[in-house]
């Protein structure tokens, strides 16, 4: 026997048919998310959000990328002893940036930048995979942000999708002779949105149950829009500002880091 | 113990067992880390995402109707099975995040790295982890001092100035990271560093202050049997046993 609900003002009815409107579910999920007076730190999945088999699956999917990145690191570090410390320092910088709360306009909440776009511009996409592993692990341990069991899923979204999309956009625009800040803007914007897109897909894959996967993925992605659309633009502006600052104040770093030069194939 | 609790939390068969595990993890966190050091604020953020995931799970599970609410012309229906699934998902998030907090708030970082080394995590990855851990405070302090200086000069008044200041701040942090990497690489070369290929056999001079307490051959299990550690371990054992026992006889 169904229970009665005493919510004031809400029209309650008992219906036999199950309403499958994705817009209705989106409205509820988005409003629930928006109503929570908490920092919107949804880009890293917390422990327990993914069922065990999905957590293991995503970790297994992330392992090949980490293995290739480690092999590349070993090979390149022989010729360039500064590479390992550079990757570690960029990871530490991403960790520090992730502790900086940013008020998200129009959403009434706070979030933080991913830093993946900037990392991909500085050290390339493969090394950014390692940057993401280290930064996410430090975040999980010291900030209780993200999770240990969801590390694989978070590395896939932030370290793989965010890094490769951001770096790809940056290189394409540089080849098209776009100015450095414009290319960095695109890298920051697209890496952030790619991270959220893949996080939505991961959540939908793990939670869709009997419903169509695509419908759930769209609903989750739409639920992220109120915070992530402005946050992506903010991250893009910060990435562009950072690269412009480096180019203006430290032009030696632009040539030393080979900003905009495509990374050698693994 | 906390790792086992984390694994049990993810596979918890019922809401009751997950909640029992979560309650025991709270006790263990309070006993091991204390009320001040426990990361409650960060956990709240994780629980908000967990609540969203549980809500999704609840609404997407079809079954016999339990409740229908009309919002903006759309009927949103919650099924009996959906409510059960949503409750289970939320309790798993609570148990898993609290178990994770138990692990991280009661285990020193070098011991976590030693555990990763024991689990055959590749040495270069551990080396990156230790280097980043060592330098995060220095980078954080530098970042904070630049941010304070900007704030003192009205760098965060108005949206345009705030964005420009934040971009400069991130750029300065990136420059600092690159410079620090160069200095660290030179220092490592001067000390004859060659990474961590034989972590358990011989620790490098740079890393030994960090790792030696955890990997020391003089490490005595009896010394770690302090009252607090025994209490935390006892909480963990009770949590895991109670969770397993409740899970077998749970209604759903």
C-alpha cells in the first residue's frame, strides 16, 4: 500500500503508469542539486557512488593509459632529468588549485578548477594522465575529495578525456595560428566540459538500471549544466590568463615547454 | 581494517548493513582523528553527490508505484523498488566515504605509500606522488602569499579584476612549479638520484626521511598497539562482522 505524502502545495496522486519523461527527471535532479547549499564538487565521483563492478571496470579501463604514460615517462626521463620533477610539480600545482574555491556565477555555489587543461598545455596529454593520478590521489587522501575506489573513473574523465581533448584543441588552434591565449582558452573550456561529459557518461552507465542509457546520460549531463557551464568558461579564462601571464613574464618558458608543439607519439 | 571496510561498503548487500558500517566508521574516525581533524565539510560535499546519485537510482528504477509528485506539469513517480535502491545507494555512499575518511585520517601518508609499494604500484608513480606531496606545502604557501598580495591591492574587486587576478595567480603558480621542478632536478642529480627502483631495499637520501618510519626494519608491531589503535581496530572488526551478519539476514 503506497504511503501518503504530506508535502504542502504538492499535488500528490497515485497513478499506475510510470511516467518516463526525461525532462521531469531532469527537473527534479537539477532542482535537488541546485537546492543543496554545498560546494559543487561533482567532477570527482565520491566513494560508494559507483557500484563495485563499475568501479573495478573503470579502474581497469584507466590502467592501460597509466601504463603507457609511465612507459613514456621512463623513456623520456632518461634524456630529460627535469621531466619527473616537472610532472610532480604540475601535479602539486593542480592539487593546490583544486583547493581554491571559486564562486560560480548564477549557480549560488562554489566549485574549483580542474587544472587539466593547463597541465595538458604545459606537459602534454600523456604526462597529464600521471598528473591526474597523483593530484586525484592527494585530493582523496588530504581533502576527502573524490575517492580511492573511484580513482579509475576520475582518471578516465579528468586525466584521459580532459587532457586529450584540451591538448587536441590547443594544438589545432596553434596550428591554425591562433594566438596563445585563445588556444589556451579553448583548451581550458573543452577539457573542463569533456571531463563533465565523461563523468555524466560514467554515472549514467553505472546508474541507468532498466532505463535507456542515452536518456539517463543526457539527464545527468543536463543536471551538471547550471554549475559546469559557467565553471567551464571560468576555467577557460583562468587558463588563458595563466598562459598569457607566462608568455608575457616568462617567454623563456614558452620555448622551453614547447607550448603548442604536438607531443611525440608514444 | 579501513580498507576492508571500504570494500565491504561498496558491496554492502543491504541498507542496514551499510548504515551499521557507516556508524562504526564514524566512531573510528572520531577515535582515530578527533572531531577537529575529521573532514566533515568535504564529506558533506561528497554526500551531496551521493544524494544526487541515489535520487537518480531511485527515479530510474521501475516498479510498483509508491509516490507521484507533479512538478511543472510533469509527473515524477517513485516506485517501491526505486526507494529501496535509492536508500541502498545512499547508505553505500555514506559507508564508503566514512570508511575512506577512516583510512585517510588514521593512516599517515608514508604508510599509505608503503602500502602502495607493497602492492607493486610502479616506482615512478610513487616517486611522483612523494615529490608532489613534499612540495605541495611550498607551492600552497607561495600561492597563498600571491593571492593575499593581490587581495591587498584590490585584485578581487569586481568580476573583470577578479578573473584577471586569478589568471595571474594560476600563471604565477605554474611558473613557480616549473622553476621548482628545475631546482629539484638539479638537486636530485647532485645527490646521485636514480628514482625508486629498489624502494624496499635501499631508500634514496631524498626520500628516506619520508619513507623510513614506515619501512624501517626496526618497526615493531607491539609499539603500534596503543590504546587508540586497538580501539579503532576493534571498531573496524565489529563494523565488518556486523555488516556481514546483517547483510545475510536483511529484508532488502
